[in-house]
């Protein structure tokens, strides 16, 4: 389980290479679940939920490129739902957020196929989400070995604590940009400058399949191009401190907003955002969830 030293490292740096959290047979089942979703996409896909339409390339008819992102795999594949209750992931996320418990914001498959998936620029996740506080952590779980060559995560240590990149500074920067635009002048924000930086500015976090890392929602991160001939698949669970409230003004057009069961300003709960419960963990993604 997570140690005080690991929590301190995360507090200081905004990320944590954690290590192994699942077994080889679990990885095989998670990959098989993704393959089933790819097969479904190649046959036309599933539009039963708004988020299921996002991040796909149905027209290509190529397995390696059919899905670059799939949001909320836990709704489609039981193995991914079981993974939400992995005690090392649940308890570690809660400890890193200094919260008694955590709840899912959403999960997603991120597939970086060979050749055509370029540099994903430096960004902070928090500002893409209609959530009130930056008390959110992502668990990035490697389904393939993640290396510099195939586009592993690159992080900027300590950027989550840098006042240049705080929510307050972002609001001020956005106002300055709007004022400049109104005056027909140019103004480049800190975030726009960071987006131009190469991934090599950050620190690479290489992982073996079955290992995970955590990163804070205000940590700047990027991934370079996959220069190999193989896929680089990962599953990301974005976990928020229990009691997180909705703030629609930050990202009113987010793909999950139509599914919200609560109003603006209320704690985000509901079937789309289950609580992570280590008591449901069976020790494997292959076994049924304990009711």
C-alpha cells in the first residue's frame, strides 16, 4: 500500500510512479475487452451513451486506429468496472488527495497507435472539466509497456503548485487575453506558451504493462509521438475527492454533462460516477464484483 514518503513525493511533484497494481492475466482480459470494443466500432459502434461517440475513427476500418480514446469503458466491460475497486488504486488516490474516499469522474482508454498519433501537447486536465476544485487525480495504467519511444507520459514536476498555473492566474490571464483581443492586440497566456513546448521539457515516466502512475489534475503533462510499430494502450481512471461539486461554468459543453443526475453546485454523484469501494475487490478483474 501507499507510503507517507510516496504521498510526500506526490505533494511536492504532482505525480507519482506507483508500480504494479494488476497481474498479467488481468492485463490480458483488459486488452480483450478493448478488442471487443474495437470490433464493435468497426461494425458501426455504440451510440447508446453520449460519451461513447467520442475519440473514434470508425471510417478508417483499421483495428490499430479504430479507437484512440474511449470514455467510460466501465459501462461497457465488466473487467474495467471491477478495476475501479482495486484497493491499491482506490486507497492510493484517496491518500494522495488527502480525502477519506474517492469517486470516479470518468475513465478512458487512451490508445496511441503507430506512426499517425503525434505529440499531445502540454496541458492541465482540470480546466477541461466542469468541476469546482482541483482535488482530482488520474491513475494512468499501462496496458502495454510505455516507453519514451512509444509515447509514455511526460510530466513537469511541481507545476501543480506553480502560481503561474493556478486557477486564479488562469482566470486573470483569460481576462487579459479577452481585453487584448477587444483592443485588437495579441496576448499569449502561460498555457499557450506551455503548449508549444516539446515533450522533452518534461520528465518521462516509463512503465511496464500492469504498472500505474498518478498525476494531479493541475500537473502539466504531455505525450510524444509513438515512433514504434506497436500500439501504446493505457487505461486512465480519473478519481475525485468525495463531495466534489459541479461547476458548469468551467466546461459547460463537456460530453458527460447531459448524463448528470445533479444540478450545478451540487456534489457529483449518480450511476455515472460510482464510489470506489475496495470492499468489492475480488483480487482480479476476472471475477464478478462482490455485491
